[in-house]
């Protein structure tokens, strides 16, 4: 698929089937994230893969979107490693690029994913549950799975409204 078509057809998926996600697919999605651009090539992202239902249950209590976490076969917590950081703004942007690469890689494999940010209000609790290193700060949780089939659509503002 053409890259622009892939970008335009990707949608946030919050409902998943019970089908598991192959370990190879998860590794490929992480590989896509790993190849995101970062300032000085510092690669400040770190990941925690969550498949354990009990752990997902703990995470689900920390967000309004708990049902999404519980029904996703895989969740990937994405962290900024402050020990690898040299400029917070640039590094947060780099983690965003990493997450976008992961979302596009998932979509290219006909998997569904959603970037959950509301859970950040409880980022310290997430860090404890996942036993994340002290230097890591939660940036998002990506819920991942085989999407429930349904029509998903989205609109965008015209370019002329975005230019000044």
C-alpha cells in the first residue's frame, strides 16, 4: 500500500476480537517504532509489552478506557527514558513519531490499534504496576489486536484552514 494511502486509511481501533496477536507481529511493530527519528539519534523510547490479563486488569482501573485495555490482546506501554534524553521537547516529539510508526505498522498488518493518552493522569501507578525503571516516564499505552469489523471514518480540516 502506498504510504499516503496507509496514513489516510488508519483509524483508531478500540474494539478487538479475542484472536491473539502473533509475537512476530508485535516484534515488527516495535521494530517500526524503533526506527522513528530522534534528535542526535538518542532513541529515547522504551517499551513494556503487556499480555497478562491480571496486569491489564490493573492498568484498566487507571483509565476511563479500561475496557479497551482489557479487551486488547496486547498492550504496549511506551515510555520516555529521561536518562537517554537531551532535550525534553524534542524527545517527547520523537516518542510521538515512534508511536505513529507503531500505529502504521499495525495497520499495515491489518491489525487495529489505539494510542491511549488519558491514562497519563495515573502514570506513576502505571510505572509501578509495570515495574518500569526510575528514569522512565509513561507517554502512552497502545492497545493492539485484531479489529472488530465495523465502519470507521474520520474527517480532516482542509489544508487551507491549517495554513497561516
